[in-house]
């Protein structure tokens, strides 16, 4: 499921000045059963104020501080009463606490003005968290979100080094200083190569991504960028572990005079040829392909996805690089042993983004070979975003209602969980899952991953797989 920062953290960050922010108490969201936290009496809603006299700024500080064997915790319970808790534990033991936020001193937001920023390509009027421009190195370390390195102060660089916050995930887009500054609309963006040298000198590492905007950073500029990055990819401890090339995503809500153009099939084929040639060079020079293209390039170009082995250890799977190939591999494993027949005939519809539907047809045929199973795959465009070829995670509730209108959906509708916000049943357009269910003529089942999809297809309506 897709994730986003919560409005509470970001609003606090917006209201702060450039001075050091005082961390707020860490609010407990859940307590692991059988954990030290449960034994101490922690409950959801309690606030962890300090550990050994230090207020943690974020989840990273919390984890570092909890390594100590002797802890003194300052806690405020939900009733407002403060407690001082002293304990001894093994160094490897955590407290078993989960918090409502990962950042206790506010979200570090973006200071760039990239014309292709997806946040700026959304309609107004939705929840605040959809408009937050996260550019926080801590979330990059914790969750793999991408940052640009343009908003870091000296204290931030010192902390990255001292706490060994590596690897980070960096949006590069271009290494030529003037071009990167132009793309990010930020004069500080031109220092990227100096920053990569900083990582290299300290044995710290990053994963890089390049969002290709046709006519701006493709062609010769893309080749220069990838070759520059590859200079930091050699040796026993490479500073740049991998590079991902992804196509720019443009919605109908962007400014009409931004000069950006979408990637078309011709552009996709050109980029594939260019990058595959570099992959072959890097394989010989570095012992790794080093750079990979996200799956959309191949789907837009009408080309087959590379074989699974070409993606090596899938270093950028969460960035859409090899994610469909890995999903197909998981589906193959989940369908290795299928029953010859099912006790109760089953007819259902599996909804995905239009761009991926064709790639999934082989597994649909395999499941339909089971006697009694009738599975239909429905690849939908997104009228909401104004995109015909769209990935599944960007489909909204309104896209589902519009795209499924008048169709025979069978007994049940299968919706991938990537359409929903993490932890909450709500789509990107703020439609709730409950509202969607009220407007559809068949039951809706949320499916999580390959094995769950296969099990759900084989299970009768209302029966848990």
C-alpha cells in the first residue's frame, strides 16, 4: 500500500523557524505483545519524553538510545501523569514500542521547485498530507524515500556521518551542475558531484534515481549522468550502489505552460537501447549492470520485460525497477500446484492499471485452466490523472467507478492493496473503500501480493483464503 507522511507532523514542521526544533514526545501507537514495553505497562497514547535524559528527535535516535543496557525513561501517560522508569536489559533487546510518527521534531520539506514534481500535479481540496513535499534524509534512511540533498545543513551532514545513515536514496536527475540546478530550480542542486565525493570519502552509500524528462535530461545528458554516477560505483565499498531510470509522470493538473512532454513509445525504445548499451559496459567494468530502467519503459515500448536474473538482487524494486518481473515470478510460484477443479464455480474480476494488464495475462490463463474458475483481468486507465497508461497504485476510487461502469464483474471484485493508503482504507482521491463498496454491484476483496491473489481467486465469495 502507498504511504504518505501525516498532516500533523508536517504542519508542525511548517510552523517552525529555521532554528533547531524541540522534539515533541513520541506518542505510542502500539505495544508488541510479550515485549519489555508491555511488561513496563506501556499503552497506546502514552508519550515517551526522553531516554537517559535525551529527547529523541526521531525513530533513528530512539533506536540508537535503546541500545544501552541501562535505561531511564521519562514517560507521560494518557491521563497526563508523568513517570520515571528505570530498567536493565540486554543491548540487543528493544522495547517493543511503535509510534504514531517516525519524526518527533517535524518533517523536513523540499526547497526545490521541480516542474515535474508529482505533488504539484494534484488537484486542490484533498487532505493536507497529499501536498507535503518530503525531502527528509531520515525518511530516506528509514523507508527508502528519495531526497535531493539540497536542504541539508552542516549538522545534518555531521549526523549522517556519525550515525552512519546509509544507504540513502537520492534523486539525481542530472549530474551536470547547471542542468541539475535548472531541473530542480535550485542553485544548491549543482553541488551533487561534490556530495557524492563526500559519501565516497566516508564509505557511505546511496541509491540514485533519474527521472527522465524528454528534451531536458535525456540523450547525451542521460549518458553523462549515468557515466558520472558509475565513477562512484567501483571498489569494495562503492558510494553509488545502483541507479534507476524512470519516466516522468505528468497529470492533467499540471500547469499547461511548463514545457514538459510525456514519454511516448518512440522515446521509450530509444532510452531502452541507450541504457542497455551502458548496462553491457558497466557489467564488464564493474561486474554489475549498475543501472536499471523501471518496468514502465518496457511496457510503454511494447517490449518484453528482461528476465529475472538481469535485475540481480533487485536493488530498486520499490522504485518500480523489476517489481512486475518479481511479481510475475511470485505468481508463477503461487500457481505451481493448482487444483484441477474447485468445489464451487467462481467468477471474479481482478483490477489493475492498464499499463500492466497485458503482462499479467499469462497467469490469468493459467488460473482459468482450473475447472470452475473464470477470472477476468481489467486494466483501467485513469481519467482522474488524465493518464491512459497508468500503474495500479495510482488508480483512484473514481477511476474504478468510471472504468467498471456497466461491466459484468462476476461474483467478486479483487482490488490490489497498493491502491489504498497504508493503514487506512482510502484511495488517492479521498474516496473511502466503504463508499466504493456501496456503489459497486458486487463484493470487493482487497488482495495483498501474489499468493493472496491466487488464493482469493480459488476461494468462494466471503470465505477467507
